[in-house]
């Protein structure tokens, strides 16, 4: 049959690209001018239906449009790993990178216009669309906004003789949102795991096709080779994995740092495999020395697989045992014992990562294998010092940071070509400045040396890219910092810290909706972390969703009433909503829990007093902070209280002093924070912005020289 004959034979129905699904839909496929929702959990195989749909269209000469928040390269690599090759001739991309049109989620009207423009220009051809952005958009916008966007898109689909497939990730959204989405579409196909442990897809509805009941099918040969759909479902459900703390069974109990370090390094190594979603350390560390079943842990972390093991170090001998467990059935999918020399520790980690990928049927690309197998150092001494530094850093105290810095510097001395301690040094300097232990301008040049050395040694390291991003923040190069943190997350999609900093850098650039989406992504990777949940609460109120933010933060306080930061964030949300009495109460509680050690909490309390009109209390706090300003970099806190009092002279004076301290989070907020709106027309404020820019240019000039 010729291409034209094939097209004439399916004027009213268009092949799905999967013969078994075509048969299930009456023999020919999707109804023309229809919109079909493909719903399933993370890694359920729903993307493969989109790949088949596009591949089939390209073979028939249809015009194909792929809309994705990922880059073209990422989608093509994922498709190739599932056995699909796309011809680019008639394939048009709206994507974050590499496409003909850039995907810009912050402007829905522009996105809608771009899609319609593409459809109109190619109206003479049958058009197939894969819309792989529904779930991310629902994290950025209220559901009603997305429903209206889809309504308009569906009208364009019908006008220009197109068929649209939209993927939707179940489990990320409330049931009422899923129900509403299913009502909007002409067809709905769901992927499920049945009570009998079978894997099926369900055709719940399809316009123009009469289904006697919910149609189901187990489709053979659904991916490359002879892999069955039920195998695909089980495999992909397991792609969300938790690496539990490895037990220390060494003769010396002080070697616990080594076992903890192996856990952390395995998390980093396996996170390099993009097809796997790896839970962050801050969530899995809670299971250290805790006896829970695989099923309990799996349900709490929402993971399909657990990797656990033990470490025994004795002299130059090393024994590491590992087992990969199905969290639902507690079946051991794979286990191994490695009896090696201590110098082989990195080879063991690489082998474990590659075996996990093999068991879960993930095809590793050559560049990923190269990154996994790269040996960081040949020095056992340097490696041991680095792991001891990690143990101290994870204390998150001023003393812990100081000891960590000593260990990391010793590790670099032991092996100057070891990239990881270089990047860790930057992290220590940056975190110490964030916590107020040092001034940002005091550590900038030291951070620069370590950051550039880390990049020189390993430019494809997510940690090195994040370290460079942190340094660029100290230079007040916010666009450059965002680009580097984005590169960090591109290299390691499960890098929780990279996502955290990328979220805040997007916020500084005024890209609030994207910042909220990144915060939610981090919370998904770090489900037990209260800090990750706080990020979501913070970004909700930065997006003006005050009630949602307040309700979210109250739930965190219910989980842990003694978590001081949650009271600070809730106070900030109340403050933004002009509920000053409640804000004052929360700030006072945060100060009580920290025994007054956190000057920023005291500063927030002063702002709340000022906004409420209690000038006496606000000025009392100002006097206390001014007395401490010689020892602590808190000029920004004083400036904000004066601003809240309406004393612009003093606000500008202390802001000028804050510029000298070079706190990037405060200075970055000058352009976007609403508290400054009343002062923006003042020539002195314009002069301050120019001073910030001059300070940033000066920093970069000094560094480049």
C-alpha cells in the first residue's frame, strides 16, 4: 500500500503506531481531530505511546509536533533507549533547548499562540501532537487556568485537522484534578497495576468508539526486543529508588564515616543515570538503624526499589555487600558481595550502579558509562579525608563546617587533582556565609579558586557545576549562577541540592512560577525532608498564593512543632498576607526555639512590628541589631526594618552597607521583592541598583585579573 493509499484508508481514524492498541480501538486507531489523555504513574510507559505515535506519523509523512519541558537531546536519548529513532524532517519541537521554538512555561498565552501558529502553517498536512507538559503546567498554574488553556488548544486541534496526545502523571495531582482532566479529553487511556499483579492499559473512553466496558489489553512487544508490557510496567515502577544507609560492620566503630560516605557516593553515582529517580540523602538517612520492612519504607518514600548493604573495612581489605529489593514484594532482585582491596572502592561503586541499571533494564549511553566509571582519585588518604569532611559538613553547625573545611583542604593537599573536595570547599564557604558565620565578600576569592579548580578537573560533574553557580552568586552574577545550576540539574536530574539552589536563583531572576515548579520537584525527590517542604511553602507565597502557603506551612509545623524554620516561613507568609499579629507570634516562636541566635529571625520580627505600626518595638530591635552589626553581616536586616518604618534615608544608608557585605540573596531581591515597590521611583534607589551592578562588575574584574 502506498503512503497516499494508507492515508485514504484511515480518513476517520489514525493509527496509534501500536497494532495491538489499534485493534483494541476498533481496528484503526485514534479518531481524527481528537485529544487523548495518556495517564499513568511515574515511569509507567506512557511516553512510549507518544514515541510510537510520532514514529508512525513520520513514516506516513504526517507533520509531527512535540511539546516538552525537556531538551530535544533528552527526549531523543530516552526514545532511543526504548528502541525508537525519529526522522527530523517533519518533526517540529517546542522544547527547553534544541527546538525550533523555546518552551516558555511562564507565558501560557505565548505557548498557546506558538502551537496555533505551527498548526496554521502546516494545515495542509495531517498533524500529530504530543503534549508532554500537562503535569508541569499544573504545578505552575491553578487547574482552572490549565483547563482553559486546553480548551483553546482542543479547538485549534479540531480546526486544523490534528490529533493530540497529552501525557499526565498520576500521583502528582489530586483526584479531582485527574477526574476533571479525563472529562476534558475525547479519549482516556490509563496504565495500571491490577490487584493480581498484572500490568495492563485501560481504554476508559474514546470518542466515536463504543466500548462495551472499560477495554483492557496486555500488549506484547511493547518496547524493543520481546519485552512484554507487564515487564515494562514492573521495570519502570522500580525506576524510583532509595539507597538506604549502608551498615558499618567494620571492627573499628569509628569507621562509620566510611560507610556513610559510601552511601552518599552511591547516591551520587546512581543519580547520574537519568532514567532512575533517586531519593535524596536527607530522606533516606532517617532509616539509619531503624528497623522497618521494605514495604513500609517503599510506601513512605513512594519507591519501587530499595538498595541496601553493609561495609566492612579492615586494614587494606574491603568487603561491601549489596542487595536490590522490590519494595512491594520484598523479593531480592539482585545481590552481590565484593571482597576487594580498599583501593578498589570506586570500581565497586561503578559496578553496583551498572548492575542496578542492568537489573532494571536501563540502557546506559556511553557518556553516562564514562561518567559512572570515572575514578575520582588514586589516593586512599585523600578519599578518607574527603569522607570525614562530608560527615562533619552534614552536622550543619558552625563547628561542623570548620572541621569539614579542614578535612577538605587536607584531601586536596593529599591529591591536588581530586575534584570533589574542591567543590565541597565552595559549598562550605557558601553555606557558612548563608548562615551568617562569615561575610560573602570574605570568602569570595577563596571560593573562586576552589570552584574553578573543580571545573578544571571535572567539568561534567553536577557538584562542580553547582559550586561554580555558588561562586557566581558571590559575584552577583545571577544569570550566570542560574545557568550553572541548571547545567548541574541537567547532568544529575536527582541532585536535590542542585534543584534547591536552582529554585532560589530562578526566584531572584523573577521567574517565580518556574521556581515553584523546581521546589516541588525537590520535594518529590526528598519526600521526608521538612526543608524541601518548606521550599514549596516559601515559593507558594512568593507566587502570591498566600492561603495555600499558610495551609502548607501549618502542616509542616504539625509534623514537627520544634522546627524553627517552619515558624519563620509561616511568619513570612502571614507578613506577606498583612496578617501582622500572627506573623509576630510565629517570628517570636522561631526566636524562642533558636534562643535568639538567628539574627534574621529578629530582623523579621522588627519588620512585622514596623508594618503593624509598633514603632517603639521596631526601633528597639534596630538598636540591638546595630550593636551586633560589627560582628555579624546583618546590614540587610536593619535596612528592611527601616524600609518597613518608611524611613527611606536610613533604609538606603543600611542598604549601601549591605552592598559592601555582598549578600547575593538580599541584593538579588532588590529587583523583585515587593517591599521595595514604594521606593523604586526614588533616585536614590536607582543609584543603589547602579552601585550593586558596579560592585558585581568590580568583583568580576578583580577575579579575572
